[in-house]
C-alpha cells in the first residue's frame, strides 16, 4: 500500500478514522503527528531500521511502517529481511517473537512495553500440570503467548493457520492428547475448521482476550439488522465465535454471510468478495487498514468499543523516542529462545 503524503494526513485520518477515534485528529494534533512523522522518516534510514506495525495500530503508525500486517505476516516479513534493527509497533509478545526469529542478526525495539490480556490469562502451573498428566501430549500455543510458554510448546500457530497446525499436529501424533492454548474461542473455531479425526483428544485452555470476548452474539445480530447487505468479517477470538460458527455451518441466515478470518485474511477476503459493504468484527485499527487498502468498499466496525488499550499504548511520539534513544530493546533469554525456535519455525512454515 502506498503511504500517504504528510500533507494528506489530516484529511485522510479524519476520512478513514474520524468515527473510530472521535475527536483525536484535530488540526493541532495532526500537525504534531506530522512533525514527529517527518523526524521518524529521516531517522529510520540513519538507524538502518525496519519499522513494522500490527493492523491494530493507530493510523499514524501504520503510515510510518514499512510493513503493516497480522502476527504471522509480520513474523514472516521480519524473518525475510536482513536489516540490523527492527522497530516493532505491536504488543510485547510480538516483539519477543520477532527477536526469537532474528536472533543475534538484529536488535528489536518497541515504542512501549504493552502486554496482552490473552497472554496474561495463562497460568504456567496449569500447563505444567497438564504435561505431567499427559507426558506424551502435544502443546499447541497461539502466538499470543510469552516466550516461556512458547519454549514448552511443540507448535505455535496464529489465527491464520490455527486449523492447519491442529490438522498437522493431529496427523503426526495419532492418538495423543493435544492442549490448545490460551484462547478457547479460537480453539473451538479451529477445531470446527480442521479435519481432526477425534476432537475429543483436544483440550482447550480456558483463556480469552478481553477486547474480542466482549464481541457477543447480540452485537452481530444488531449489526446484521442495520446492514442487511453486508458481509461479516469475524476474528475467531470473538466471544460469540462458537455460536456464530455453528450457525455458519448450518447455513443459517444471515450467517451464510459471516466469515471467520485472521486480520490479514479480512483484507484478502474483502478484496476478492463481490460484496461492497462489510461489518468488521475485530479491533478498530483493522477498519482503518481495510478502508485505506480497499477504497471502493465500505467498512463498519461491529462495535465502537472494540479497542485494545495495549496496542494503543504505542504512539508515534514513543516510536520517535525509541529511535532517538535506542530503547526500549526487546531481549529474550537465549535458552528460552532456543527452545521456542522449533515451534516458531513450524508456525512460519505451515501454510
Ligand atoms: P492476528 O494474528 O490476526 O494478527 O491477531 C493478533 C491479535 O492480537 C488478535 O487480537
Ligand atoms: Fe491481546 Fe486482545 Fe489486544 Fe490482541 S486485541 S493484543 S489478543 S489484548
């Protein structure tokens, strides 16, 4: 996607994100952003940095990044580049994953230290307990986990390849129990999408993301009522995921117009679909990316409250400070990184 010119930030941010972040893009604030954006643009080549931003980042960070994408896309992008520095605008586990991938080849910095409620829903003692009861069991962890959890996992998956990773792990380990963690909603959708022969062998960990868990069935029904011609793009972490999936599988109206997708999958689906209007069932930042990338179509957030305060801890001012002061650096204990590497490599290769 071609980046906006600084002169267009004010109009375009208000056009594509005025309703997402009411009152944010005043003339004065956009002028401050432009001043910071110009400094970032000048510093990036001097620092030999690669700036990447997750789809949930504020527009000004998306516009300042060399690449915008989902967890899997950004991991693959970072893996394929040879820049000695990465500035990762996302949440901490994403920075840790990038650092594990690049190893000593590059330093990884982040504008802040944002956590993630899904990561925080993990109780490590429960994993240890499950492993003790299932000594030959297989652990599949969603990428939204800390490096320590990744290190005790056999596979890492993202929302884009979770069903395929489940299929792969079940095929390679017939008869073994599988623990899928931490997101129970993503887990149940992925089981339904997979062709795992015996789903009773899969244990779902009881975790969830506070932003997506709040997106319930009522919000979907109301959105469909308001937009009778729209398709629904829904992230599998949503609280309504299991109900919605069963309706999708039964072909119930209006759920034949609902599609479970990772954030990057939403872009591809909306580009290819004949539909002109979409309801977006995930964090608000994704709506900006969709509107920017696919200008001929209309995108509505399913909920004005679907904002991740962790993702939004990153700001352009903090990115600039990080570039100027070489902080905040992400480090991962080499022993933990070594143990997590194989599971992350599987995530990068299973399509
Ligand atoms: P993606 O894997 O789609 O980037 O999602 C990451 C995330 O944090 C979702 O809330
Ligand atoms: Fe974590 Fe949820 Fe924020 Fe994604 S939206 S980073 S899962 S808290």
